[in-house]
C-alpha cells in the first residue's frame, strides 16, 4: 500500500494544481479535528519546534507550522509524526501535490492511519482527481468505518462523480453516526435530487433548514438548494425569501445570484434580474452560462447590443474551454 501511494504521488509534477475556496467550502472546513488525530502518543518528548507547530496548526496558522516542522525534521528526520503533521499543514495550505509527497515520505516511516488517508483523499480532491480520491477515502473507511466526516467526504466525492446512489448511502451513514450534521442532511438532498427523487430532496433540504434554525452561523446551502427546486416548480413566492436570506449570508456567491436572476426573470422583474446577473458575472467572469443568462435578460429588456456582446463572450468562453487541455 505504501508503495502504491508513492507511485500515485509521482505524477503530480505533470499536473496543473487547482486551488479552491472554502466552497467546495464545505469540503475543507470539516477537518479541524484531524490535527489532534495525528499527534504522537502521550509521553513522547516534546521538542520546542514541534510543540509550537502543533499550536500553530490548532490555531489555523499552517504556514508557520510548516516552517517549524521543516526546521524540526531537519534535526529529527526519522520522526514520522512530524512528517505526517507537515503533510497535513501543506494540505491546509492548498498545496496538495506537496502534501502528497510528504505523505509518501511519512508512509515509509509509519503505516498511515485512517485520518492520514482521509487527508490524502482530500488532497486528490484539490487536484480534481476524484477517482483516486474515492480510492483513498474508501481505504480510510475500511480502517475506521465509524468516522462520520469520512462518510461525508466519501459522499461528496461520489456525488461529484455522479455516483448518486453510493453518495446517498454515504450521507445516510454519516447521518447515522452524526444525526445533527446539517451539511450531511443538505447533501442527502442533493443525492436524492441526482436520483430524480425530488420530493425526498425537498424534505431533506427542509430538514436541514430546521436543524440549523437558531444557529448563529447558518449555512446558505440548504436555502439555495431548496430555492432552486422551488423555482423549478414555479413556487417563486416561497423561493424568493430563501434566496434573499442566502444572499445575506453569502453575498458574493455567484450561484445564489444566478438563481436570483432566474427567479426575477420568471417574475418579469428584468431590472432586478439584470442587477443580480451583472454582479454574478463580475464575481465569476469566466462562467459562460452566467454570460448567456445575462445576455437573455438584456435581450428581453431590449438592450440588443449588450445582449449580443454577452452571447459573443459566451461563445468565446465555451470555445476556450473546449480547446484547453484537460
């Protein structure tokens, strides 16, 4: 298994690395407890640099942790736990290829644990290599089948691969282990929607909203997902306040703005639709579907030249996307 990890890691120099926001936010924030899972057993000597690195990781200061860990490993090259911590810190710095290289080195010193392989899987997610991500998250689950976060991550990976039934089962298992997980319930709804079980998707989104009622930091995702389905069903009056609340939580989310543009277009409020879509395009200027949607609103508003410009931009972006290397 260790050799296999090293072999898989050898190809990163030939890939374009992909940085992601806290969206796919939702995939990165779930690992705040992983650092403690990777600490040495009580009683091992605590060198100053290593202890400080742990403190940096606990406070989210991953670049500082990396610096101290590299210094520590310079004088303690055989310390597997420090190597695993360095790999984790690099993952949290959005440096998946570097992280995987360190995991490969660490695996030569100590067999990876389930928490280590969970992070390996998420390194592959950052690289958009979802097939390998699925391989390693399943390996992690074979070692620790009672980790709700690992089941959630497995569901996210399977959903991205359009494996909706396995994703559904993974989210259900995550909820069995952690019944209060809003993100697992929300993603259960997405899996139901992927299977065209729309009524069950709506029920899951509503349950996720109920679960986070009263939370000081509610997620906008179940609001967006429920509103999207309601717009599909022409239930615009119920969808609008959901999107407005979602936009208050995440004002720069282009997906929310796109759905607001869609809803306002359906209601005939083209000025509100235009404003929402112009903001969405400003946030995500290389999204061809947003330009097309804005072009349609311009066309309906009689702004022919602006509409033509948006349609031309749409065609150019689509051509660029089809010609770019995969």
